[in-house]
C-alpha cells in the first residue's frame, strides 16, 4: 500500500484495490500461511459508535494474523466522558498499539485524527462520510460473484446518509461499471458526490426513484437500510421508512444471475425469504470482512516498519 492511513476510498487506485483483493484471495485460500505473520503486534480499536461486523472482523483479522487487540471499550466507560478530545485519545492509544481503527459519528473525524498519529490509522466509518474497508470487502464480494468488468450495479436505499454507498461509488470509478442509484428524492446521493463521480472519469451515473425500471439489467443490487440515526428529526425518517423493500416477488423480473448485497444490519428492506435463494450474498459479504481486513492490515503493518516486515 502507498498510504500511511486509510481514510477514504478516494485514496485507492486500481492497483491498490487489486493488491488488497488479490492478497485477500490468497489468505482466503490458505489462512494458515499468515497465522503468525504479525505476532507481537497490537491493533487499537476506538469505536465511538456501535458496531458488530466491522469491530469483530477487525479483531478476528488481527488475531488470525497472530497479533492481538487493545480495545478502548464504550465511550461511557472511557475518558471521553470526562471531556478528553479525540486528538488526545488517539495520541494516547497510539502509544499502546501498532495501528489504529477508528469509528466516529462525525464526518471528517478520521482525517483529523490521522494528523495526530504516526502509526497507520484506518477509518471504520465517520458519520455519513466514508467507510473504505467496507468498500474493499464489497468489491471482493462483487468480484467473486459477478466480476468487476462490464458491471451494471444498482445501489438502493439511503444514498444521502449511507457512507458505504459514498465509498463504494467512488471506488467503482476505477472499473468499467454502470452505476444506477435508486432512492426517494429526499435521500438522493449528495450533489457533491455526484459531481465528484463525474469528475473521476468516464463514469456512467443514473438516478432513479423506481427499482422496476432498471432491475432486469442489473448484475448486482446493493441494498442499504434507511439510516435512522442520521436524520435530523424523527418525522423526516418516518416519511421514508419502509419505502424501499424487496422480496422474492420483487425479484421475479431480475436476471437469474443477480447478486443481492447489503452491508448490514438490515431492518425490513430485504425479506428473510430471500436469504435461502441464490440471489443472496450479504452473509458471504459480511464473512469476507475477515480475509479482506487481514489483507489490509498485513499490507499496512508491513509498510509501517517492524520486526515482522519482509
């Protein structure tokens, strides 16, 4: 990797992405090959927001590389409750760990925190901003199921507040991908994101309010939940809650080869009846977080210097 920190998917070139995905595929095929590769290394986890998949897969990834983790724990049990700043928190925990993973409710927090530390810092989600490691495991899942060339993808749901959407959309500009964004008007992709996508190359971006008009052409349907916690007030959320849902009847018009993905957690946007169909790839997607994050940590820790570097 060419980067000391991973803050946004905008940093990632095609070469970077392929390096991580290829390393993840090798690890997936033979995890034992890296079992002791980072023995003695510690990963610091700083999660200021709830997390299941991201936090646990980073912890699993580090332990499967032979290392271990130190966890700040809940905000309520930390010195943050006493008024400690984020800058001070990361500077303190930098002294305990060889790399840091930060999730924070404020957009831009990871970028700011990275300016205060010398060890690699990975953004695990900053408000409605970016989630680059989710993007890497999303791309790995797409590559394994549909391929990343000549791809038609529909991204549906909360496109305004969904950080996984923003990150994935930027990363897909590295590939021959047609992107269809499906959402209610109030949750459309932010205009600055649309502008950036058009600036990043010959990117085909289309916006829709209805899934039906594009579903038959899709190779991948990436569904997201409505981000209730990001809405400024509850009434705004209630106006769109449950508006975009899919079930087996919805998918009757889809290609037999369609791959349905979701970053999880889901609420009611994907009916459980889809889980047992060949369309469903979202649990595979969640499991892919381990080899992909193992690959990323392996690359970042190699570049950060230390006795385990080759």
